[in-house]
C-alpha cells in the first residue's frame, strides 16, 4: 500500500459515509476506494490529474468525482460527520477555538483571487479546536481585503451536527491575533455568547473587566492554528492554487481535513 493511500481502518470508517452507486443498467461504477486513492494521490503530491498513476484507474473519473463531491459539498458532509464522531469520543474539544488565515498564491485566474504585495492569490480561513488542533470551519476568500472583513463569516461556518439535538455552532471561547482587533467583531462574538480572547492595541487600554485573567494562557495556545496550517501544507495540492474555481480548491482543503480527522480514530 502506498503512503498516499488510506489504510484499511480508515476505509472502514469512511466507507459508510460515501455515496453509493444506484443499481441499474449501463456501465458499472468505478471502484470507489481506488478512485478515492487517486484523488488523494493528486492532493498529497500536487501533480496534474493526467500524471496520476494508472493503478488508480482513469484520471478523468477521479477528476469528475472530486468535482462532483466538491460542488455538492459531499466532502463537507463527510467531514462534519467525522467531527461529530470525534466529539462524541471526546477527541475534539470546543471549550476553546482559534481562528486565523493563510495566504495561498494562485498561478491562474479565477474567482476569489486578489492582488496583494505577495502577488495574486486567495486566503484560507480556518477555525481549529483546542485539543488536537483539527479544523472545524473553513473558508476560501479573496486575499485582497483585510482578514477582519471575513471574521464573522468564518465564525458562522462553525457547525458540528449531533445525533440528537441541534448542531454545535460555537465554541465557548474564541482566540484570535491582532489582525482581528475590531470592536464590531467583539460585539458580534458577545452577542453569540462567545467569550473573546483578542488582544487590544498597544496604545489602547483594555476597558476594566474586559481583559480576563486567563487571557495569556489562552493566547499561548494559538500555535495550534498555525500548526494546523503547517499540516495542511503537507498536502502539496494546497500550497499553490491552480484551480480556477474556488469551490474545487476548497474541496481539496476539505478532503485534507477529512484525512486529518481519520488519523484520530
């Protein structure tokens, strides 16, 4: 088995969540595990689809499957179900979450690509939980606007379904760096019932009672979101954006999140 492929244990976990082909006449469905491993090969190595090894079958089949699962957000559904299972097994913790963004250069044109001092590209926004640093929300946006522009949007992306009851839509505490200094964002979080752990400006004194005693201990945990981005960079297809459509590139990011989740079962 190649190191780019999912293990038997991981396959048993994810197989029940993958859509099954409908029975009927016509051409038989391609081997689902082989197709998934082909997509993972492209994700991990960053190669072009047509350079994918033939042992994974037709590269067009793998490309079409990834395109379909990305467009219909099937990857998202699987990712959220895995997060639900991890939450029930107490392998993720939502007492504290961390938000940050990372610049990704783009080599082609497309939507959600903007010009910056670093060149043209997109920004990947992520919220990670505190126990293992696993992403629980993801957003692809234009790299040009300031990060605070999309702060509320990425927080609204948090949603972990539950087998019983309403989905979890917020952590107890949200930690962010100085890029998220904004009174409007603080107010938004408080209205949602989220405790804020964002530093104030150097020339600005925190209002009395608004800088909690646990601020330093919470803020020191921010390395977990930065470490999460480093893990994502191990998937070479994510390091540079070649996809013209942001939802296809986002699909690759979500698939990487799925693999990161599978490692904890």
